[in-house]
C-alpha cells in the first residue's frame, strides 16, 4: 500500500488535501493509496481524514510513503522539510 501524508491539518493543509486526493484519485478509490494528515498538535479526524503524529506516520508500513507540506509559513515549511 502507498501512503501520502499532508503535513498540517489546519487551514492550508485542508486546502491542499483535495489537490492530493484529485492527483491520486484512481489509487485512492481502489484502496491502493491511503491519505493522512500529519500534525503533532492535533488528533482524530479532519475533513474525514485521520490525523497522525509525525512519529505515527513514520511508523506505518507501506510500499511507498510520501509527504506534502500544507503549511503557509515558509520558515516552518523549511524546518518540516528538513525533519521529513
């Protein structure tokens, strides 16, 4: 299974998620790809998508794992990119 994380479950991340979903529509619909929000300060569901901490996302087993950063602040994005 392929998994894709959107880092940031707040405003900008919620705007990015539909684009990620659309770009991977066939694989998401078939169940080959699962989408997650990744956010260390939230938990539960956001827009119907499970929110995981970075550590929990990192621990998931997958054949392929990728992340997009849905954070508006360039400084924070840079720090998260280095972390990923």
